[in-house]
C-alpha cells in the first residue's frame, strides 16, 4: 500500500496534481508522467530528505516498482 | 554422378574470416530454409529443437570466427558458473565476489581483444612508454555477447531474476545465432523463459517476420549498400574533392545508410528469431522522428542504450545523487563516452560519445526554462514546432555521425570546412542529374521513415491475411528486386566491426 506521504513527495517533485495521478504498489516509474531516468535521482533525494533517511545505492537499484520503494522506506523508518 | 563438388561445399561451410554467413546472402537463406524445415519437424520435442538451434548457432559463429568459438564456449561456461555461484551465495558479500569475478573475466577479455592496442598506442602517443602494438584479431560479436552475459550476471545481482539451472538454456541465450554477431543485446530475463515455451507461430507472427526480413533486406541491400558504394564512401574518402552541398548530402546520406544498415540487420535478426519462435528485443523505433537527443536515444540502438541506462547510468546517478544536477551531468557524460568507447577504441568514437553526452547535458540544463517557454507559447502541441524540433535533432545527430564515419579528425574537419566555406548550392541540380538513383533512394529512404508507424502495422495485418503462396511470391519478388540493385558483393554490416 502506497502512503499518502510518499505519493505527495513524488507528485510535488514532478509538479503533478495528486488527485489526477494513480500510484499503487505495482506502478513503475515510467508509468508516472514526468518520472524519467533523468529526474529519478531528484525523487530519491526528496524522499530521503522528507523521511530523514539514507538509502544504499544497491537498495534503490533493486526497487522495480513503487511498492518496493515503499517497503524500503518502511524498513528504514522502523529501524 | 551429380557433379557435386564436395570440396567447394566444404569450402563454403568452413571458417573464412572474409566470408562470414551474412544475412541476405543466398547461402544463408538456403541453410536457414533447411534449418526451418528440420526445426519444424522437431517442433514437439523441446530438447531436439533446442539442440538443433545450438548446433546451428555454433556453426554460424564458427563460420565467422573460427577458433574463437572456443572463447564463446568458455564465456558461456564461466558466466553460467558465476550466475550459479551468485544464486547460491548466502551473503551480499558472497554475491559481490561473484560479481567482481564476472566483471574481471568479461571486461578483462573485452579489454584484451578490443582495447589493448588503443591503450598501448595512447601510452606511446603521450610519451609514457614506447611499446609495440599487439597483433590481435578481435573475435566477432565479442562486444555484443559480453554485454549479454553481463546483463545476466547484473540482473541476478540486482535480484531482477533467478539464475537458470540449465546450462543448455544459458548456452543458447549466449550463442543464439540471429543476435550473436550484432545484437540486439537481449536480456536473459526475457529470453530464457521463451526457450521452454511451446513452438507456435500465429499468422500474425509469420507476417511480422516476413515483413521484418523483407524490410531488412530492402534497407540493407537496396538503400545502405547502394548509397554507400555509389556516393557516401566516395565523398568521405576525399571530402575536399566535393562541394559543401555534396558533403552535406553525404552526411545526411550516411545517417540514412547507418540507420538502414544496422536497423536492417536488426530487422532481419528479429524476423529470423520470430520464425524460430523467439521474440527478440526491439532495437530501433523510427530514430529520426526524435524531437530531442534524449528521445533519439530511446529510439536508436535501444538494446545498447537501455543496457547502459540500467547498468551504468542509473548506478552512477544514484551514487552521485547528492551532487544534484552536477551528478546527473557527470553520469550522463561518463555513460555517453562509454557508448562511444563500446563502439570502437578510438579518439573519434570517444569524441562522438562525448558529443552526445554534451547534447544530453545541455538538454538537462535548459529543461526547466524550456518547459516554461513551451507552456507559455503553447508549443507542446504545435505540429510546426514539432517538425522544427525533429529537424534540429536530426541535424545534431547527422553532425555527430561525421565523427562516426570519418577515418580521422582531419577528414571530419574537411567535411565541415567544405560545408561551411565551399557550399555551392547550385551544384545540387548537377548532383541530382549525375547521382539520380542515389538521390531517389535517399529521398524514398527518408520518405518511408517518416510515414506514420501505423503504416507498418497495416502492412503486417495485410500480409497476415494473405495465403501462404502469395506470401512466398511477395518474398521472392522482394529478394529478386533487391538482387537487381545488389552490388557485386554483399557489403559487411557496419556493426560487425564493433
């Protein structure tokens, strides 16, 4: 389940209206308008800043959809 | 009794460095037709079918590369082992050991065969040493199969796939003859599951395969070979003997030639794969319709650009994310220099890659203001502005290809000098008169490229509804038509050298 907080961070970074975008566990980056390979790093940095966490490079590379990213955030926050 | 010259047949089938089994040659079609017949006989037996395919793949590679076949086999054994070891490793550190071993093995061999002399020469040129260059022959397709193998290992490391238990399946993935010499650089995660699938071809698959093979032959033999031998090569060999307008047409012609040569090869490879029941990765998607350089790289040599995006750009970008824009730009420049270096170990190719890295970096820097500007003047949906973007992108790409084609920097600069200082637009009429077939082929080449992509879909649907005899007649007609304009010898595919 994707949290509102994560969805808000993504939408804010991509200048998207949260109501007009559907993001679920299976959503891949390429399916979200504007989430391309170039600004991928910006979204990751925005998430790290907002949650006050730090990902390892390999952990981010292993995420193949937003659900995996949410799980990664949850695992960091609960530590 | 039948007058069969067995010596001649064995000569045809034995390794000959100057005579690999080229797609488009009559020997290839003859052998492939035989393979298809036997393959269909074994359609129900997975083991039989795959063994035949492996045997034929080994033959094709042996015919092109002789003893280097052993290197291909060694590559498959080693990477299968690394993958298995990585899958069984209990800890991340253990997995990393297999990753490092695989990188050392694969990149080490690639460096030895492909980049050794470049580095030795560079050491000599910069007066660091005085070393003798090595007399090394590069095994054909090494850049392609090394990258295929590495993607398998990296995908296991990134937990995108599980290693396969079957060496047979892995060996077919590495040696699969349609894509061994020049790609597409397929991914194991997509290829391996197809091996175990039942062999079934729908009417649409057959129509698609025929369409791809026909288009590939037309692109390669009718367009690429013809314009290269009759015009482009002549200008690039001695640019100063031609006016600027002819040099410019040769630059545009070369962009078309390179596209038709490589995408023609890819089309035939994908079509042949499809007839054998395998869907290979798309490699080109109307690249000259791109509206920006980043759009171009989503459409040109897709199997390489997506490989570098996944395994080079992304890790670099994430590693450098604290640098924000500067991190992205550094990752872009490194990735594109590697794109150039992957092609050939030469300064001209490094510069070609760097040029694309600079184009991409510039695009990134102006991304914000550009977005606002387009919104303000409502340019996003303007067809005229779209055509302008396509024109600019095409010219940037064609400009970069001067360094791809020219033998050296001096020759590339001569081409540019002629265009800028000795343009002589009036010569265009003379060019059309004296190079009429070339002009017509260049015109139609671009014309078909810019047709809506739905045109090709409609053709596939049309062919799929045809009777098999009509399909065969059309294929024969195309082969006949192509043979009419074919130059004395089929020209080797440009990407064989990489």
